[in-house]
């Protein structure tokens, strides 16, 4: 529950004005219900509701990150929900979906990423430190 509360607070702080978004309101409601079940010592119910809230938050986060980083490019397809990805080998993180774009960072093997959209064979990602860009899909695997 605590992790979900932190995720909700992080989204509210990072994306002001999202409190009125349907997904954010739904996540807050689920989290409130989770707290009530925890007080009743219904720990299984509390955990279930917290997991549901986390799922809604992750879905909202994916759309917010894509919106924040830029408008969708022609041909870019956002994922329905963010994907957990792992880097397979040392990889370049690029500014755009193609080898012609400048490198904005280097990704090390086993680094954890979140994928938000794809365009052709490229995936728009963000790492745990907030660095975002594009990586060739053959260099990452789903968890």
C-alpha cells in the first residue's frame, strides 16, 4: 500500500492538475478503499485493492510520460499500459526512433526500463532515474 501511495503522490507532484483525471481519481478511490480494508484487518482485500490502484497508476503514468516527452510522432503507437523491460546488452538511448538520432545516454545490461510506445522497431522508454528516449527493440526484453 505504501508504494502505491508514494506512486500516487509522485504523479500528483510531477504532473500538477492531474488530480481531476479519471484514472488518478479512480486510483485514489481504490487506495482509500484499501486503507479501509486494512483497518478492518482484511489484509487480502487491502492488498488486492492496492494492486488495482497501482495498475491504474501505471496506466496513467504511461500516458503522462508520452504527453510530457512530446506529442506522438506520426506512426508512433502508445502501449495500453507501460511495459517493464530489461536491457540485454550495452545499448544507446537515442533522442528519436532511429540510428540517425543523437545518443542521449547509455543503457547497461540488466538495467530496468519502462516502455511507453513504439514506432517501427523502436521503443520509447524511461529508466529508473527519469532519463527517457528511444531504444532499438532487439536490445530489450520484457520481464
